[in-house]
């Protein structure tokens, strides 16, 4: 199935049912109790600093593990598989002094997801899409890491844009979508959006690969880490004309509901959500069961709030299987239309509607 045919098939499916994203990659990796030796493999056995925790590197050193996780999610019913590339940028890989390997890690992560999707797609005849996962990096453009110097930034906009451009180029041969996700700083997301749009204009990346955006409401304040409300975040990124926009991470489904409802109210595009399995306990673990989480997501599906649902931290293939079953009779959201207006955003949204003059 070509990328164009796959997108057409998914657009048609989105009219009929809730589409299913996969669950957490990190949770599945942690469950396998991998050691430093797994992260090093044969290629990096003499690497000069520890590598455990660099999950994206496993696409090179333990591709069998990553492929198995993808296949488990596909067999659980996922329509979309996120690549193991959340930190596959030069900026994020700097923690392991592997900046020169970032593009290779991104490409291999996307290739493994494509291989898994193609195998299941050939077997079932159903479209299985690869979402190129683009994480926020471990640096922020909106906030200073130095409390004594609020104007200081550890990185520039152009540096972030260039890092994302390299990642996008590496994933492009295999990806059906680019998903800029877990957005806690909207300016970082804008750098990623600009990278994709610039590469489209230059012809280096197929303009037919849609963008998906997913923000993160960090706590009960109802704002991203950089301070924006859901609607302000939406106004800041809607120029990207995403195929879908929504929220993930930080909160469980119960806590995320009012912000998802706000996204449903304002979005002109498909809406997605993939919350955590509840809130973490004192040990950083997630106690909410698959059935408990699926019940919350069923409410969203029955309310017509969403088009795509999946899981973030703490979720596994069992959660995705339960979610798919719970929402199979849900009503897919119909993207809305908004009247012409000037829409701006700081920490809060601002909207100035157009008015006809009668004079």
C-alpha cells in the first residue's frame, strides 16, 4: 500500500470509527529489564560514558526488542505506530555524546516501525501507519535554565530548527505522518513545524506527509509548562494545518478531560488524545488498570470528542486492546469550522472577529 493510499484509507476510516494509536514505548522497554550491555551491543561496547536510558539507541543495538514492541501494539489493534525516535535529535543525543549518530538513530527507528507496519498490513489488508515521533528535546526556548538570568537560553531557535530538520529528513522515507508531540514549550514546537514546512518547500520532504501535533498540559493549572492555555496553544500552532491536534502525557484521562473538551470545542482538525495510565504513585509507577483507563476514554468517544485515542506513560498493549474494545461504538468527532477572525496567543488566547462595515 502506498503512502497516499494509506492516508486515503485512514481518512475514510476516520469517518466511521475512532482510530487507535499505540501505547508507551518506554514502559514496554522498562518491562524488559534491559542492562547496560543491551544498550551498548557489540558496536558501542567501548563507549566512554554510560548508555543505559538512551532508549532510541536500542533501534541500533536491540532492534529485535523494538520490532517486538511495535508488533505487540499492532496485534493489540493499533492503527498508528509511533517510531522509537522521541529523542533522536542532536540536541537530545548530546546527553550521551552521540550527536553524530542522531540521524542514523532516527532513520533506523522509523525503518523498524515501517517494517512492522508493512508486515501486519500485508497480512490483514488494513492500513497501518507509521508516525514519526518528534519529541520536545531536553532544552526549552521559552524558559531560562538559569534562575539568575531570565534572558539566558541554552539553545537558539535556529539550532533547534536545524536539529529537527535533520531528524525529519532521516525519518521521511518511512513515515506516513510527522508527530510533534509532548509539547511543553510551544516555541520548540514552532521550530519543529518550521523544519517540516521548510523541507516541504525545498522539495526535500514529500509535502503529502501530514503533521500531527500533541501538546502537554502539565498540571491542574491547565497550562503547558511555558504557560499557555489549551486555546492559546491551539492558536499558536494552527498555521501548521495539522491532520490532527490534541493532548498527551503528564495527566491521566480523568484529569485531562476538561482540556480535551476545550480542544474539541475549538479545533478545525481531527482531535487526538493519549493520556497516561492515571497519575504516578509515590514510586513513579502507574496503578490505573487497562479497564479503568478504557472506561474514561469510552466517555470521550461516546461524547464525540475525539478521532484518535491511545496511551502514554504506563500503558501497554493490554491497555490498547482494552481501549479499542471500549471505544468501538464511539462517535468519531466531526472537525468543525471557525468564522474568519484574527486569532493570536500569548499565555491566553485573543480573538478579533471580522466585522462588515455598513457605512
